[in-house]
């Protein structure tokens, strides 16, 4: 699959309206980088305003800092606003009595919501929060819930679109795209991204 095909796939889903305010969760990995490149290709056409949020979890030392540096660079190159949040997830996980994965998720979503509120206060427009989960993530989520022994209600898959209690829409435009397709699209156009060797 090419980046153009992913772009058309996302446009055909009609998630966006002209003038939308977008909050993009940008880790720098292939999924979020792919979504970042696609959004920057269509932002002029749809008059989108893009604000990116990057969370440095402090879990991989210099590699985490390199991811942050990369995200700062591509946002600067594409004139995108960026908010970076740094957190010691190991410390927070112990404090909250959560796994590092759960603590990291809590910190990330809190950062997304805070940025969404900030954008809403500044513009009066409810922003859309974009998260780059792909088809493989969807399968892993369901498998994890089965292994964990969740009930039938807990087997609900991630949704392409859902509303937060405060009215912000969370959108996952890549749920219908496989990881392999994303990597092929990025490599075909030689677009850079970060590789997490622990993932």
C-alpha cells in the first residue's frame, strides 16, 4: 500500500470537516508518523489546524530522548504546533499501583485532553483527537482482553470514533490499515520514523 492509498482511505472515511482543529498523538513511531505525514498532505485542502502531543515516558533513556528530538524536528519542518510532556512512568506506575503500560496510557490521554481543552479555549472549536492505532493493535487488544478473562462487555473492540465525557471526539483513522501496509507506505516514499526496538 502507498501513502497516497492510505490518504485516500482516510479521506473516504469523512472524519474531517473544513476548519477542524486536530490534536495528534505523535510518538514518532511508524503509525503516528504515517498519520502525521498524511494530515500534512491534506491540511491545506481541508483547512486543518494540527497540534501534536508527544509524551516522553522516560522508559528507554537516550532512545526516548531521540524520539522526542525526531518529533520536534518534523513538527518544526511542517510548521505544526507541538506540546511535549515528560514523565517518569516507572515512578508514576508505583505511585498509582498500575502497570507501566496502564500508567503510560493514563499520562498520554491526560496530555491529549489537556491540549484539547487548551485548543478549545483558544478557538471555540471542539478539537478532534487522533490516535494512530492500526488493525494489528485492534487484534492485540481483543486477544489481551480474552487472556485477561474479561466478560462479554469487555470484549468490545476499539472504535474508529468515540466521544469523551467532555465532548471531544477520539478518532482512529488507521484501524482499517495493517502495520505492514503502514511500513510499506513509509518505506516506498523514504519517509523517516522512529523504531522502538523494545516494542
